[in-house]
C-alpha cells in the first residue's frame, strides 16, 4: 500500500513536472518569468531524483537572465544575472535601460558573482556560547532556535527597559525590513553609518543652502558640464558608476577638470588643473575662490539676484580672503587660484563644484560643504544644464501595515539637544547612546546590525567595542563573517542579493525609475533573505500584522500595480523608466522657484545654521598639522573594492588583495624605506596596526602625507582571503573630530609614523 | 621618478612576476640533446672519413650512450608538457617556422637512428651478442652495407639537433637574452665539446684520447670566442639586450655563469687537457666531468636567465 | 577584415572592470587573467603624468606565438584574431616564451590560454566583454579595413601608439595618447 502511494506520488510529481515543462516552452516566448519557475522545478527534480533526471533536456540551451540590481555598493546599478549551460550563475551584466549604469556595471558589480561563490560565507545561524571577547565561539543553530533567542531577548529588553532601548545599524536593502520591525517594536533608533560617517555634512549644508539635499545618486549633470571641480573627491578610484561614466563623457567633450588633492589621484591625472593642496586647508581655498568670483564680478549676477539671499553679507564676509591670503595656508600659487576661478566662471553655469561623498574630514565639514554650495550658487549651477539637474523620483506606496507606535525616546535624547540639524540618525550617536548615560534614562541594550561592519565603519574602534560590551543582545545579519560578527550573540546568515527578492529600487534621477531584484537561484547553504528574517522575527514577537503577506512577490506585485506596472513586466524588463511629472530637468527662464529654505531663496547666509548658534557663513579654522616624524593619514578607495565588504570576494581579491601605504620618494629615502617593504603604522595615540603593510614608493603622494586604501587589514580569520592582508585605516582613526552642527565624525585628523618592526610592549 | 606597475590582474602563475614557464626539464633536455648530437657527429664524421678502426671510441663505443640520452631527454621534454595527453599533435603537422616542430621531427628521426647505430656496435660491449632471429641478422647485414650512407644522414641530423637546441631559444625575440643567432652555433659547439669529452671516456687508445683532447680544447676556444662575441653583440645592441647582458655582468647570474660555466666548465678542463697533452698525469675523467657539468650548467643558466629578460615592466 | 582595438589612456581610470568582466565572460579561473592594467607615473611631485593602459594579447599581425607553435594550435582566425585550439595544444610553453607582452598563460587544465577578442561574441555582433563593460567607454573595437568602423575613426582622429613596436610583431591593440 505504501509503495503504491509512493509511486502514485511520484507519478503525480512527474506529471506536474512535465506539465511545467510544457508550460515553460510556451512561456519561453513571453519572458524570463516562466523560465525561472521552470528552471527551479527542473532543479528541484534534479535534487529529488539524485541528479539522474530527464530534466536536463528541458533546460534552455542558451544561458538566460534574471533581473537584479547590485548590492555591492550604494549606487545600486541594475543588471541581469546570466547563467551558464549548467544552470550556474556565470556573470552579471548591466541593464542598458538603467540610468545609474547605462548597461555597464563597475568592476565590483561585475565581480558581484564572487559574493555568491565565496566559500567563506556565513552558512548557518550561529548562537554565541562563550564570553564576548571577540573570539568566535559559536554553535550552529536552526533558524527557529536562533530567532527564538532573538525574539525572547528583545521582548525581555522591552519589558525591562522599553522598546526604545533597541537600535538598528544598517547598510543596504535589509534596512527597510528591519527598520519596519524596529518601528513596529517601538524604537526609532535606526541608523546608517553612511550618514554621520560619510555624506551627512553635505546633506545638511545643501539643505541649509538650497533647501534640498543631494541624496544618492547625486544629481550632478557631469555629462554636460564644462568644468568639473573635485575637492578630495577621487572619481575613478571611487567607482560611483554613473558619475565615472559621465566624467569620461566630459573628458571626451573637452571639459576642464580641476582637482584639489594632496595626492595625484587618477582624477587629478585627467585634470587640466591639479592643485596639490596642503592637507586640511581646503576651506581657505574655497573662501579665496568665493572671494575671486565675487570681487572680479565673475558670479552669475542674474541668478544671484533672482534666487539668492545674503549676497551682500557674503561679499563683506569674504573681503579679506584673497588668493594671497590662501596661498600662505594652502601653498597653492595665488595666480593658480585666480586662474581656476576664472575657468569656473568661463564654464558657468555649466560648472560643478562637486560636493563629494565621504566628507567627514576635519569636524568643520558642514561649513566646508556650505562653501561648496555657495560657490555653486554664485556660479548659478544649481538647477542648470551642466551643473545640478532637478532629479525626480517616483512615489511607490508602502505595502499596507498598521501605523507604527511612537517611540518613547530616541538616540537624540542622549545628545543633549546637540546636532539638531542632522536630518538622519547618527550611527555614532546611537553608539554613544549605548554607553550608559544619565540623560537618556536608559541606554540602548540591543543592536541589530545588518550589512555594516561597525568595527571598521565607525571611527574609534575602542569606543565601539565598549558600547558593544554594554549590550544585552547583538544580532548580526550579514552574508560574510566580518569583524562585527565576532562580537554578536546571534549571527543570522543572509543570502546574497543574487539569491533573493528585495524591495524595488526606487532612486531619483533625470527620469523617475524603478528596478527589480529577483533571485537567480535558490540560496546556497542555510541562508535566508532579510525580509524573511524580519517577518519571522515579527511573527515571533506578535508583530506579524506589520508583515502581512505570504510571499515577498505579493508585496512587489501590489506595489507595482499601484504605479501601473506588474511583476511580470518587471521580470521581463528589469528597469522601468517613467516620464517626468515634476517639470523640466533644469530651471527655465521666468520659472518661479521656491527653495525649501527659511527665506525661500538660496541662502548664502544660512539662517538655519545661524539659529543653531553657528557661523552663518563658513570661516576658516586652522587644523592640526602632524608633529615631526608623523604624516597625515589620508585614506580613500580603490575602484575594485567597496570598503571592507568586498575584501574577501574571490573575484575582486584577484584584482587587489591588499592595500599598500603610499610614501613619497623623499620620505622613503629619509626613512630608508624600500618598495614592497612590510612595515607597521603607528598613530598619534600610539596605536599600531595589527598587521604590516607594504610600502609603495610613489611620486603620487605629497611629502607630508601617506595614503592607504580603506577596507583592508581584516582581523577575522574566517575571511580566508582577507585576513591579515594590508592594514585597516579605521584602526588608526582614534582621534575623531565631531562636527558640532550635525554630529559627523571627522576622520582626517589622524597622523601616522612608520614602524619597521612591531615591538612587543606596544599595545594596540 | 618613473613608476611602472601592474595594478591589477596579471598574477598568472609561471608568468608573474617574471616568466618561469620552463623548469629543469628543458635545460636538461637541451643538454642531453646537445651531448647526443656531439657524440653522433663525431661517430658519423669518422665513419665517413673511413677512420672507424682508428677511432673506435668515437664511432663504435660512445654512441651506445646516445639512445639512453635521447630517451631521457624526450622523457624530460614530455614531463615539461602541460597538456600531455595531446603530445601526439606534434606529429600531425610540420611547422617550418617552429623550432619546436623541427626538434620534434628531428628527434623522431635521430632517436631510432641512434638505436640502430648502437645495435650495430653492440658487440663492442657484448662480444657474444647474438640477434637470435634470422630476420634481425639479415637486417643487420643489410644495414652494414649502407653504413656510410647512414653516417651521412646521421651527421646532418646531428648538426640540426645540435643547432636546434640553441635555435629553440634564439627564435624568441621576446626574451632578449635568447634572441641572438650566436646561440645556435654556441650550443652546437658546446654540444660537440661535451660529445668530444664523453668520447674521451669511451676511448681506449691514447692516440684517440689525444685527438679528442685536442678537439675539445679547440671547441672550448671557439666557445669562449662565441661567448665574447655574444656579450659584445648584446652590449652594442638595444637597451633590452644590454639589460640581458647585465644579468651576467653584475646581475644575479654573474657568479654562477662565470664560475660554473666559464671557469669550471671551460678554462679549468681546457687547462687540464693541455697539461695532459704535455704528459702531466691527470685522471682524464676530471676534465670530462667538468666539461659535462659546465655544459649542463650553461643550459640551465641560459634557460633561467633568459626567462628573466624581458621588454616591459 | 582586420580586427583591432583602441584604448584611450586619457579616459581609462584603471578600474579593472575589463579584467573581471573577461574573467566571468570567459570562465577564466580565479588567479589567472587574460587582460590587466598597467599604470605608469612619470615626473616629480607635483609635475606628474599618469598613463593607464588596459593590456591584453595584441593579436599581432606577425605573431611570434603562431610562428613558434609546433602543432598549429596557435593560429590566426578570420580578421587576424590569434587563438589557441585547446585540443591541439600540447602545453609546451613555446608560445608563452615567445610573447613579448606576456599575454599568454598556462591554463590549469594544461592548454595555453589568452585573450580571444571574445571571438564567440563578435560572431554574434557583440563587442568583446571588456569593451562592452568599460564604464569610461575608453575602449574601441572593430575592423581596421572598414574606414567607418569605430576603431578606424578614432585612430584617424587621435594620436596613438602600440606597445613594443620594435619587437616587430605588428601589434593590433592601439593606445590613444
């Protein structure tokens, strides 16, 4: 009888299969949607029948593609995942319709396959069984068990201290699901290090000036610009894909590029003017440029008159900031300052003083970015072709859920009224609020950390670890065993972006657009998508109503329906571009414009910053210079890596597996350093790097600085390719210069010296 | 300062940081091939000259080694192949521009020839040898009739083989150290010198030994002349070839080359042979071993150093 | 027909996308590559210049690798593309030694491998993977004998060079300078 049942089951199953196979052939003409389900069924039958399956013949001969958008960096380029004849993921190619990448992914996006194939991935839920000493002593657990532990602990914290004593740190698409989970739970402490550790000051400065932030991707109209000014921004080494592509277009069209950098960056090598500035003096240069543009009458008079406020105050303010004054500070020749200002004028309004992205440098960053914004305003580039276009984004409604409760307190309460202008949560602020603080009432007791390696991301590693030690619970959701996972109580392995559904990508751009991410394959190992983890946790904590859907496809289908598309369509096209509805891409003559500032105008004199008790217009502050024998620690990026998250990716480590410390030949001679010599770096606080780093002697770096690429020097042995390769700049960033306006963590005030050998008595 | 670096990619094993595609197998094969060519050359030469009886060491005894040398050499060559199962592809085509193809075909011809030659003279070592089957005996008689013709074929093939060992390398203009036409004659001379030295070991008569000692000295002098010429040529050439020469003139291969190849492998054995000719009592095995050692080292050093010499980066 | 590539050193940022795109397109094993990036810095701070080059097999008109191959595994395809027939290659290494650009490598499976100008793609009217992916669009590919091809047009317009022309190999990857 049993046997009969079994065989009939099998028959049923094979009937189902053949039915699907027929469907597949029919649907094949319609789109990849049918292909995928047929594929999955074929794969499933393969595994059920031990591989000896006739389904082989039903596999499509040609490799086929599924839509995705990249998760290797924040640019989120849309692309297609292609598989080979064996049904294995082979390559990822950009989607031609996507404005972020124009069909061309960057090396990291192309190498994204390595995230999937990395055998060092987190493979199963882990629960800590011994002390929080950073050593990984985990035991493997089932999802049910691991999630039970998390849910119980969170509930306990809620009962004892209140839901507001929990926080989320996130970078990437998981943030939305865990964010909703936390909001439903009753906490508003949701922070991304991409704000206070990266672009925050820029947003605050541009909101203060133009009443609008820049967001991502920045609406810089580089492809049509005639003059691009990069201040410490190393386009081409940071692969902000669309911008790098447009910079190349601009080079083709003969645009003038002006680069300000103590290092001869790749962008500097493409520039007509390279200003090898003395580190930490950019503000003086910016003020001198403003001076030159105002006092030579080089500003866009009509624009300034029509759209700005505070011009006279500004003019008076910069009266003494002459190029000669700036020369003494920046070491840049006064005639070069004037000449570059004239080049900007010549291109105006098709000129971009690029705001950069990682701008938390010296603690006066909001003011420096204000100077950048002012310069753009004077040259009339905001809202103009070749300057900044007016981006548009489509509103995609949130899948219906009950309203979130209002949290009793947030991290802001721990800040004592500081940083009121921060428009997003400060990761560093949340970290601070974790260390016991009487003003907060209760300190934060639990962290959920998703896709961000806080140990390397937040400056001042010691403080981060101190905060972690005060936690009752830390849950890390990641694909890779990063340093942060070593401190976790529960580790939840997320599947990579190639193996999961996710929210639609909804970014602003020249045209509103959306992109779909769908799984190309079943997740490897016992890994799960973030949305699934968040939903299961919610259900275990009685918050299931906030995730009231069966499959994630239902959410997407519902959302797509609201904006006049469908999942089937998106599976077929990957990216959908909508017509603009907000009006033209640039300001037009006689267009009445109300800026989102107090005055409704572009504020050269910022009333909002003045109201908080800070300088309404930027002033120059002198920053520390390195003591004898020490060098400015400058750090940056390499085009083939996204911070630390790619440093174990097999495809990308193949391109670059360690960083080097760049040293000027004169310095090398003085210190008897040889190319390739492995040395340690020590900072002003006596912190010595965990690992040695090889010297690269190069003329590309100024004599008073060294340069290292961020994201290396991983200390987690589970990262077999990245462990001990190069050094971590984060480790050396122990002096943090806080921006008083918005709480950004300035990281460029650190100085290092060379140590040929590590002495045992040195504690790091 | 000029800085030229490969920033990414190019970690190809055996290619980076510098070429190391050929290891011990190739120089060993070149040495054995050269040595075999040297021995066969003299065997054929004296057969043609009708002096077989006068110089039996050269014609009859030393060639017994050759099949072994060639088989070991071929085996080394086979070991060097990375796609071994396809080695037969060598014999599906003749590529006139490819020294490797020339070599493969030459070896294909000369190895059986050397075996026949050794078989013809097997009774020098085993006087009671009997071929047992009539057909083999008939073949032997038949071949013996054409021994001089055989020698003519052998002398041509041995010269090709000897030169080929050098041309294999000199055909690569990508490696400036190898890219000199002197390498062909130089390797031929070195092979002949090694052959002459080996014959000394097999020779039983003092007269024959004196002749081959003289020949060897002459060959060493020619070699020294060619080496001088080699360096003069390099130093008068382009910067990459000057760089190549500098590998031996102050570079990493200076000591091994001048000490092992020139002093131990040429000057000292030549000196010892001169002393021997002047009737100073010296065990004649010493110069022979030194010449063979120098000849082997020469090929090792040229093969390894050549892979370090390049155009770019 | 003469396929050629032109690479604009003024636009290349050395991001290495060409390298990884080639690896995924052609299943080049991890640890190996068919193309690579060279960075040349000249001068003294602050008077500096950088040349960035994406390098690969030059598909020479006078290829030493084809010449020295004993089996004919290395051969010219239509349009002058130099390729290796894997099951004819014995892995002797002669072609590897013969290439002044060190563009070839020994594949772990034994045969010699190198850039093919993505001959499987150009047959379908696609560009080589490296050209198609390049974010700066600094690479041009096409038929030199067609005066209107992308590569012919850019070479007509711009000053260019080849690598080690003195090696006499007549390389067909051009660098715009």
